[in-house]
C-alpha cells in the first residue's frame, strides 16, 4: 500500500485552503527539517526528531530531516502531485496554487526540485516559502522554478540572529542580494516578535539594507501569536517565547508606518 502523502517523514503536513501563504487559495506542503531553530517557531514539529524508518536515519542533513532515495522521490512526487491536483478547481477560481513551506523546503532539494518541475508541468502557480538559509546554488534552482518567493527577514545583527535562530544571518542577506540581482519575484516576511525583532535599531537596519542592497519593497508583517504552546509541550520541546504576549494593534501599526514612511508596501499577516 502506498503511504499517505501527509504522513511521510519528508512532508509533515498538507494544509488545504490556505489563504496566508501566497495569492489566492493555496495548498501548502510543509517540509520536514529546518537548519534554523527560531525561538518563536510556530512549526516546531518540523524540527522534532524524525520518524524512524529502518536504517535511513543515519544521514540526517538538517535537524528533523530524513534522507530520501531517488526511488522514493519518484513515488513521492507522484503521490504529492496527485494530492495537489485535487485542489485545481480552487486554484483556478482564486488564482491560487501550491506553496512549499516548512521547516525549510530548501533542506530537501532532492524532493523539492522534481516536485516543482512536476507542478510546473501541470501549470500550477508555485510559491516557495523560505528562510533563505541554504547554499545559493540550491536557492537559485528553486527560486527560478517558483512564480513567487516568500523570504523571511528577521534580525540583522549576526550575533543576535545566531542567538535567536541558531544560525548567523550573513548567508541569508547575501542570498537575498543575489536574488535581487536576478530580479526574482519576491515578497519579504518579517515576524514581529515583541522585544526580539521589533526594536527601532533592527527595523532601521532592515530598511537600510533592503533599500541599499535590493529591489524589494513589499513586506508582510507577521505579528507573533502565542497559540502553539500545546505543540511544544506535546513534542517535549522548550518554548522560548512562552512568556511573550502578541503585539498590540498599535504596536503593529507603528512598525507598519515605519516601513510605509520608507516607501514600502506593507501587508499585515500572510
Ligand atoms: S525558519 Fe521557520 S520553520 Fe525554521 S525554525 Fe524558523 S520559524 Fe521555524
């Protein structure tokens, strides 16, 4: 019997009728495994210990990730495309499509790239939702297959980024500059986490960087919410943001106005 697509060790969730992961109604596939460990992560299951399947667990390349063989890729791409195509009618009616999210989809290019190719063959609109933390060669392969890239920008200071996400930010910023040089269609996503990402200094540095180094002026502000504590408890993972409260409407609007005053187009959420 073939496995159900949403319980493979490579895709931990398929979410239908998503309206916050790109334009229109979308089917979002969440890839298992992420090289980052953001303190505020809403998908901690992407970093949780992978399901054990025989001896395949030896070569984990990102926390929570399981390697995949070429045979598995072929089977899984077929299964996943079949699942995605069940929602074609909604995509057509809403100008939606598929979004590859995670975890970090770029952590599994062996599956991601053939899957993107298969969706392109079906003329399905593709969004790539990424932290940008990947070798540029991989990012470029995926970004040039996508119709739209959703790219996180979180914290500009290298040490602070490392403290909050487990990795430095310089690769992410270098990659963003290179995508800009290639004129990749891209929207930014900024997680507004009170006291962690919303300082005047951080916002100022984000704006300076984007204005000086990139063509990107469209930013989605994602207000932190603390509704995932149950997930952390279930997974026996520490929730570092348990003590934080969501930003107030005024706080969100203040940040929005700072971006708007610098010429940015802003969206709250999505
Ligand atoms: S990049 Fe996204 S999935 Fe990965 S740890 Fe950060 S918030 Fe979670």
